C-alpha cells in the first residue's frame, strides 16, 4: 500500500467522526421549526464534503487495504444518509411515498453520495464478517442498555414471560440510548439486507433485538422504521427460525399493535407497511408445498387481519381520515388475493365501505385517489368472490352510477363541487376514474350477464346521453 493511501486511511477516523449526526436532528422541535438552526445547516453542508472525500478515497484504495473495523465504521456512519430504496407499494404514486423522503439531516447531494458508496463491491456484496462486525461492534453497544423485555438477549428467543414483570415495557421505554443516534434504523436495515439466509441462524441474537426495539417503540416514526426493517427481513429469514424462536408471534403481535396508531403524521405509511408486512409474515410462516391445501392457521391469521385489524380496528375510527382509509384500501388487493374465496365472509363490510367512497358528497370535492383505490379493490373482489357478486350488483351499480353522474356534472360545469376549477392533474385523475368505472361495468357484465339487459337498460332509459359512455361496447352482449 502506498504512503498516500496509508495517509488517507489514517484520516478516516476523523472524517467518520465528522459524520456523526447531531442528536438535535431527532428532536421534534427542530423538525417543526420553519427556520433551520444555523449550526445544524452548517453541519449538513460539511457532511456532503466529507462524504465526497470518503467516497473518493474508497474508490482509489484496494479493498484488501481497508480493515474490517474501518469498513464497519463506514457502514455505521454513512448508512444514515442513504435512501431506503423500497419497492413501491401497491397503489402508491411517487408523491405518496413520504416514508422514502430524506430525513432532516440529509441533503439530496449527500444521499446520492451515500447511495453511490454502497454500490462499491465491499458494501454492495458484503462479507458475513462485515455484517457481524457492524452488529457486534457498532449496533450492539447502542441497544444493549435497554434489552427487549420479551427477548432473551443471548439467544434471540422469545421469553416465556416478560422480564421485569408487569411494568417491563414502561421501564423499557426509559433511557433509550439508541435514540441519540439519528438514522440508526438504516444501519439495521443495511444489516438485514446484508445477511444471507443461511447466516441468519448464527446472527439471530445480534439482529433481532434492534429490529424488535424499533418495532415496539411507542413513537410512530420509530415503529414505522421497524416495520420497514421487518419487511426486508421477511424476504430473507428462514421461516423455521422464526417459528423455533417464537419471534413469529412477537412480530405478529407488534405489527397488529401498529394498526392502532391513528393520530400521527406517520399513520398512513405505518398502516400500509404494517399490513403488507403482516401478510408477508403469514405467507412465510404458513406456506405449504405446491399442491397442498392452505392451512386453517393461514386462513385464521388473514381473516383476523382483515376483520379485526382493518374493518373493526381501523375503519370504525377513521371515517374522517381519508388518507387512513386509502392506506387500507391499497393493501386490500394483496390481502384479498391471499384469502381467496374466504373473502366472501367480509363482503357485508367491504361492499358498503367501497360504495361509500365512490358516491359524491354535497359541496365536498371527491378524493380521486381514494376512488381509484376503491375501484381497484372492487376489481379484485370480482376475481376472488365471483360466485357472490350477483347479490351485490345493485349496490355496486348504484355507487358506480352516482360516481359517474358526479364526474359528468363536473365536466359540464367546468368546476368542482367546492366551486373551484379543476387543475390539469385533477382532470387527469377524473378521466382515470371514468375509465375504471367503465372497466368495472364490463367486468360486472361478464360475471352477471343479466345486467346488460336489465340494470344497464334502466340506466339508458333514464338518461341515454348521460350513461351511454359508461357501457361502451356492452349493448350488443346478450344475457
């Protein structure tokens, strides 16, 4: 190794120290302030320079010349600046993925530099030793001061009963040293991605405590971080390890608890991610060999998630929260497909809720995103509950017809119910709803052919000019 390279490596400890994120960034007061604190803004600008230097050095130096400790310290220092790079969730648009937006300490330039650093081979394809180094030397000292009351810290197994008695969780929430390290959740996220499936067994006692600490925190923002980590982990962890250690039950209960957070800014992404994670957990732990019948355990878990978790646990208290309702709607296609024909038992709750979101309200501008999501759910119900759709055709067509009338009325008047003109984006969304309404009618005609000559004709008799575009190319279909 050249003298120049050696000198660069000697500078690493100081540069990494400059990347330690000030704990003030974790304060809600800072996040709520209109004017940034000048000292923190100065630090943000400096962090970009430091990240650029570190990236430049690592590109020049051979991997073998960088010690394991240094690489671990780089992961710990730089990961908090990265983007989470999650796959888009069902129903998401770019604007709706607020969970993926940079945190207060991250500039777009810093994020780009950090993401580029993690494309270097030693970090994009990390060794098992590097993952172990980060877990044992960087993360464990932070989280060990507040051991999770339901986990054995040396084995990662679920304890028969909570350590510390009835007040264990309350004590657990005091002195949370890990919260002094903003962005530590992204280090945990890097670790769950870095660990290969066959390595989880040996590293279980190292990775599961920080995962559960995030997931079981009382603050919604940290709980959301934990849910995101769990989603990634479930793509890699062996199902038998979850079941043998009892952690599958802990995860299921913690994810269900997440559904009760209905009053925070993170509510919508938290609910959406928690429901998706719950589905993934059930699919993983109750999977069967090809050709075998799904287990009753699988059906019970999915039914509980939909019935108790969403319908009774969320919808009952979120009538005035359209973002919350939409978050649940966005998860329903995946959940209903997992339940299959078992979804039939929930039609009495699902159909009225979907219909309600389609029907225009007086003097209130409709939420097009919510209407689009409701129509997508309806399309999935047509697939999985086909034998029972005929019983709901009148409810469906009533809502579809009212929604269509509202759309046409807006087009003719050139204004929204609130009296304001529609933007180009709103006009685009309105046209998307119209298209899905037409598709819904076409799908219904395939399932219930009699509607073409009965219900559809009644619409046309009432006002052919208004409704004929709702049923394109269907008038020639005979029952």
